[in-house]
């Protein structure tokens, strides 16, 4: 699912300016955690984050919403250079 067109709060790729894709993958109970990945549709830069909230059972939102919010917060963080 491409979220750049559906969520105005998602910044484009910091390297090429393209849209990004957000993917939620359910884990196997007791073996692997749920994960959320985000990557650029053009150049492929991105990362995968384990859904820590799933392991700890913390929070009031769904596991998917918590994990996506965490990934989007990291993705949208930018270092601003003041000239």
C-alpha cells in the first residue's frame, strides 16, 4: 500500500523525493514479532521495525496502528541544516 498519496503527514523519500510504501506483517505467535517496514518505491531506501508494543502488550490502539505510528515518526524525522 502506498501511503504517500493517502496520508499527507508522510514525507517523501529524503534521497530521491519519491513516494514510500508502508507494509505491516504479522508475526508467528511466540516465534517472530509483528513488523512494519517502510521503503521508497523508487530507490528502495527504508527500514524494518519490530512492533515492540506487541511484545509488551502496551497501549490503547491496535498493534498495527502503534507500530505504524512509530515507523512514521522515525521516517519523518529530518535533520535541518541552517545556512
